[in-house]
């Protein structure tokens, strides 16, 4: 929460070393939004939701969003989103991690402690 009223109901998702763990089983809508910027011709900017159902022995790209930037002058920005409905049937084995980037070195993934630029949202829709 950055002071804008965001938050959660009940027990929140926990994170350790970039791996996110669910507090209970259920159907979760997982959204990953990145704000990317570049002053270069930046194609193939991507945001990925990666999931495992075996506690990290194997990770899969569950959802991928792509974008591109072609600046005419100075810096340009774009948002890329990846969304996935994850059926979490076991909180010990079903986990999520996120990845983002571009194919050129001049792409930045932006963040701001005063507002959402790059963020994740977890919404429990119901029981599994």
C-alpha cells in the first residue's frame, strides 16, 4: 500500500527470494503489469507469469504479455500485462514468480514507491 488505500482482505500472499506462496487453496487471478521505458528501439518487451505445481522443480510460462517501443524523441514508455487464472490445489507446491525484460539492453522496468508502475495483483475468486 502506497497510501492510496490499497490492501488485502484476510491473509496476504507471501514472497521469499522472488517466489510467491499462496495462503490458502483456491482459484486465483494473477495479474502482472510492468511499466517499461527506453530511449532505444526496444522490441519484444515481455512480462511473464511463471508457475510451478511441484514446488519449483519445473517452472512454466503460464502467461506472457509483449510490447514494444519505438521512440521518436527522448524516452518512451509502455505498459505490458500478463494475466493468469491459477488453480492452487496445494499451497506447498503451487507457486508463482515473475520475469520481465527486453531483447535490448536499453530497456528499463520502472518502479515507484509512491504509486503503481510495475506491480502484481492476486485476487482469490473462489474455492478450488
